[in-house]
């Protein structure tokens, strides 16, 4: 039966390839029209300083551009006529201006944007694979800016997401609305799809996200899509998508840097002190960017070293990142991106002797290498039709203890995508395409395996009026594990946004999700020196989900925005690590589970932007909907590592160039863990003082200011209080 299924899948594979190639022939017949240009400068209305990275978009077309470091932009190949330009930038009020374009001429404009604390008018791309207003998005979407990352002195991408409602960190797993639990020993795939510039970068063996593969100083912004994301992004995005958009090359020479250093305090419990050495960390980030005629280049290097605050908590990390953008003579463009990270660290593991919680039970070390590269070609055939062709490569060696890592080879991932954007009517914006992925993984512990996935997709945004907008999409996923099985799912999605009052938008979305078990989840088997034994389960079934949310975005003037969202997610065959018979472990399917809850987000600034407040709170109930004899899970029992309540509160006070800020994070204690119950919730304070002097930013701060002891995962104490100093600048 399996062979018959594979023959059938081969046939539909050919059909899908034909589906992918047809638009190329269609595009070839499009003829160029007489055209002009729109150029100009975007600046801050109060300081008159140029704004770099502002979006300038010709409404009802696919034409647009972003401003360079001088605030300048050029939009080429604009047919003669009257147009409405929309100019937006995070932290500023969106403006619209009319412009007339004539044949073989350039229309010059100047725009001054007023500062605003509200981010709701930001232009995003992740929610629908095309540009759209954040305020109008049918999905729940949040944006993390580089200013937020810099203000909080973050070193990793996942750390930067903790200010978003509905997101918690469980070890190195990013948990979106309860979709993921704890991955013991680094095992278990991610249900959040990680993208770098729209390119998937999950590992091909474990299906995990390596949040340390890219230095945060190279991030332009992070877009977080929660809910029914699988329709457009496929397996891996079953509970959400995190798209990391990197900085572009600058037109003129530009050098930027960040230098941070810190020291750890002693544990709050004197008996926990394990060394007399001074424990410290430091990090150096530097980048250079310049454009040479048609070729723009950006290069970055980072070094991060730490003794850690515990035994085997030390690490040494290197990052190398490069980006090249080349504008071809026909105004199409080619972009090459590559990043490499090397992480050599101790492996802290604790299950025994709780009187010494900072001393590891093992003396293992971990080496993790990550490489990701992509080549993207963009071509605008006309103001209403464009294409994007992408090839990418991903090679990563998972971070397992040294006794196991020597038996693994780097997992290889190859992928490609062809996507087309089309505006057949002023009220419709269509995106369609097909993506392909190949996984190659080899290890003594799960053998040699190959997997292929190909998936066509389609979405239409239908603007019924100035207040109504409907999103409808469809994706067909096929995953073929060579010589084993074929898994498919047709995933529909429907969403809408309704602007029923000025500043008030109601949004909802519902869709189906799909995730195929990773190669490691199916076939991994080993026995560690610590006594753990993992058994394989090749009969794992793919996860399938139904995701629904409804929310209200509210804007009050220029300085206050709020959002409240209710969600209801059901997962069938959820894959979790079974610890009922610990130390014997295996992956199995939970037949039916449900996550439901409410989340809120608030941002406001008052008194001439001197006072600020950000909050993010969520309540969630994650439970089994049926008895499961295999795992011992009972109906209505809570799922492991899903906190019921989380809160983030960040007040700030600014006076001239100085700003005092604090972050408070609360995560309720887990109702269920894998083995050992945790008795206290997470309560963490971070405090910092910023000072801006010319082109330099200075920061002095303390993390875990009250030296509070908590366990983010069982038997692992959270970070000890530490004091740091950081300086950054751009020239």
C-alpha cells in the first residue's frame, strides 16, 4: 500500500511542478509600459533627521521602496498617472500624499513623519506573504523592533520575544499559545517556524530552531505571527511563525558596533556557591556596510564568551554574517545572504543532589555549528504582477552531549520556492506559489533518511470596502519520507478584519495546520551515560491542528494602543516526549488536546513621551481532551510545561537623553512537568539606565535585580543576578 501511495504522490508531484512553471510563461508575455520615477526624502518632522528604513508604497500596486540611511528612496518603472503614496515607519504616524507621474520624468517629493508611540500602522509581510498594514491584518501579528532589542541588551533572538503576549520560553523552546513543551536533552521538534528573510531555517533532523544562528545586531525587525500560519508556511508553523528580517546594505559607508560586558553576583543561598572565581561574560558585535554602484554589501562579525553562572555553563561563540544585494539593469534584483555560527559550550544537566543546584551531574561539552544561506531573485513585470524565486541551504549539527554528538553528521536542508504576487483588481491582492524542501539526516542513532516536501499555496486578500477586508487561503502539503511513507493535508484558512469605528478593528482567523514528525522524533534511539534510554517510534502520526482566534485592536490617539485576543486551538496527535517510564523515553502522540485562552497587549506614552508603559498578559488552559493509556494522560489533565498565567510589565521614564526602564516578568508555576514538580513561579526584575550622547548609546543595567531563585525548567535554576555595561554606536 505504501508503494502505491508513493507512485500516486510521484504523479501529483509532476502536476504541481507544472502548476509552478505556468506563471513563468505567463509573465514572459507581459510587456513593459512607458514609465517614470518617484523619488524623495523621508525625515522626522520634529528633528528633521532622515529616517532610514521607512516604507514608501504606491497604493493599489506592487510598487514601493524603502529609504536608505539618508532617508532617500527611488521607485522606478511607474506608469504615467495620478497615485496615492503611503509612507510608514515604526514609531511614526503613517502619512499619505498624492503624486503625479509623467513619462520619462522623475517626480520629487519630501515627507515629514510625526513621531507616534503606536505601531499599529506598521507595514508587515509575514501575515500574508505580501505587504499589508499591521492594523488591518486578520491574524494576530506582533513586531519587535531593533530599538527594543538594543534597549534590553538582548543577545539571542528568542530572548527578544518575551515582551509579546502568548509567548514563553521553556528552555530553548519558544512556546506560542501552548503549542510546545520542554525538549529534554534538546530533543523534540519546534511547532514554531523560524524564518530568516522569509526563508525557513529549522534543522532537518530534529526540526528545531537554532535561535543563536544570527547575531541580534543584524536584525531589522522580527515579525511574530500567531495562529493559523500553516496555510502559507506549511509544516513547522503549526502554532506560529517567527520571521527575522535582516538589515540591508547601506548606500554610503557605515560602521556600527556594540560592546557589552557583565559580571555575575554570588548566589542568594550561600551554600550554592560553587567557585571562588569571578564569573563574567562579554560580547562584541561589529558590522560594515557600503554600496558599490549596483552592488550593496553588508558584513558582520560577533564574539560572545562567558564563564557562565554555574558549573559547565561556560561557552565561546562566533558569528559571521554577510548580505549582498545586486540591482540588475532591468531593475530586478538578486540578494544573497549567508550566516555561520560556532558554539562551543559546557553541557549543564541536573537531576540529582538538589543541595548543589549549580553543579552539573555530568562533565559533557557541546559543539553546535550552524550555517544558513539563501539566494533570492525578485522581478517586477508590471505594477500589478511580480515574482520571487528562492533557493536556500541549511546545515546544522545539533547540540547534544559529546558522547552522542560524535555519532551525528550535520543535518542538511535544501529548499526552493517560486512565488507570484498579482493584483487582478483594485479590490484583490493575490499571492500564489509552490515551495519544495529536502531533508537529509544521518546518524548512528537513527540511521540514514531522506525526506521531500512540496506544497502549492494560494491566498487572496479581498478589500470589500474601506472597513471590511477578507483573507482566504489554501495550501496542500505533501511530505514523502523516502522508502517509508507519504503524508498529506489540505489546509484552508479564512480571516477578516472589520474597521467598525475610527481606531477600532475587529479581526478573526480560522485555519487548519499540519506538521510531519521529524526524522529524529521517529527514529532516534540511544542510551546515554547518565542512564537515559530513548526508544524509536517509527509509527508516529503527523500532527494536525485547528486554530481559531478573534480579537480587537484599539488605538486611542497617537500615544496609546491596545489589543485583546481570545484563542482556541485543538491539536490531534500532538507529539510529546513520554517520560512515564523514565529513564526510558520515547516520542508518542497525544490523541486530542486543546489550548484556549485570552491575551492582551498594551503600549502607551504620556507627558511629552517622558512616561511610558508596556504590558503583555495572557491566561491559558492547555489540557487533554481524552484518556490516553499509552502516556497515562487523563481527560482534562493539564499538559506539561504550559503555564496558566504570564505577565510582562515595562515602565519607563525619560528626561532628555537619559531613560530609566524596568522589565517585570511573571510566569505561573507549571501544573504539570515531565517528572519533578516545580514549587515557585517565575518573578524576574531587570532594571537599566540608558544615556544617548551624540552617536553613542550607553547603558548600565542589572538582570534578575532581586536575585530571585526560580526554575524555568525542572531542576534548572534560572540566571543568577548579574550587572552589565554596554555601549553601541553607528558611524
